[in-house]
C-alpha cells in the first residue's frame, strides 16, 4: 500500500506486484469480515449493558492504520470488567460462539483467577478472547481506570471504546513479551507501537509511564521496548525512560539478531514459565486448584 501511495509500484515486476496486490486484498477482506463480527459482538454486549473495549488489532486498525484494512488480524480481543466477564461469555454463546475445551474441569472454578482472559471462543473461523484484566490482579486498578476512562474511536459511523494511548502501549509491550516468551519474534507488533508513538508520543512518553509500568510489573520490559523505539525506529524518547546508553545498545543489537532469526528467539525455560503462571494466580486455594487440574486433567 505504501508503494501505491508513493507511486513506486512500477519498481517491482508484474509478478511481484500481483502477489502483493493479492495479499493486500485478502487482508482487506479478512479485516472487513472481522470488523463486522466485532460490531455484532459489541452491539449485543451493549444491549446487555456491558461496556466493552476493543484491544490490539481491532483498535489499531482504525487508530493508527487509517481504517484501510491494512492491519492483519486473526482474532478479536475485547476487554470487559471482571464482573461482566462470565455474562459476556454467556452472551457470545447465544451468538453461536463455542468454548475452547479446558484442560481440566477444575479450571472452571478459577476462570477469573487464572490469567487475564477467558478461554478462547470460536465461530466460523473467528476467535474471540474476552479479557477481564490487562496486567494481572496486582494492577487491577489500571484496568479499571482504562475501562472507566477509555478513548473513543469511530468505525463505520459508530462509536466504540479502546484503551487510552499510555495503557495501550503497555498492553502491547505485554503482548510482545507473551510472544517472545514462546520464542516468537513478530516485527508487525513493533510497527504497531511505533505507529502509536508517532501519533500519541506526547500522551505516552511522560513520567507516569514507568510508574504505571512498575505497578503492572513490566517496568524493565517497557524500558527495553523504548530503547528499540529510539535506536531502531528513531523515536525521540526522553532519557529518563531509557535503561542507560550501554544497555540500550545491547538491546538494539539483540533486536536485530532476533529479526534475522525470528523463529529462534531465546525463551525462558519451562520452570520459569510455570512459576510465572502460578504467580499470576491470586490466592493459595486457586493456585492449588490450578496445580491439581494441570497435573491430573481428568
């Protein structure tokens, strides 16, 4: 699309141009379909007095990609308050969405204590994640504030809600962490945050950012991400938000190594992931239920 906008499409062969145009049209068609399903979900939840915020691709497509169908998406992520999560799940069931089977029936007892979202729901090739937290139970206040004071966007003439820019950046960094903990590197996720910063840096890059990131338990991760934004994407990041010059250069070099080998990102061991999962569950009883259900699924 950039090549078309800049009148550069003649600089590639006709075969390459056709391949790129085909990919563009498929992406636009997919995004259009997902948008229609998301509007259906939001409308039904609103009729049941449930406030819903769009997350990730759904929000970014309109906010920073210009509502042109350019942000590739595979699923729909929404955020509701914890008190509305199970009701929202029931409403999606009436719309024909089905649950992903749980590893253990015991997990039904701790759905709202385990992780940040309910098990994935699917219908006709579309999956939906109902989030009720963003950064675990320790930062519940941040999620509650985002739901109470969201940003508005207009999609097809209708008003919808998304995260405020500063919380959106933190949520995107958390999402990048999730993928890289699996050993995956996705350049598009870094492009998302670059575009968000290009449009809203004045609302994001202030002294509150690291304060909120500290509450969310991702302060060092936000610093690392901002180091990439400064060194690779040339974003003007204040020094107070960076981890120091030498560390910033190390982070930059690691980014380029990961980009050269996107399927070979160093990931934490199984034990570290399991401990992090347990830490994210609030209370001794829910943790014991998780361990039992994980060890004895039947």
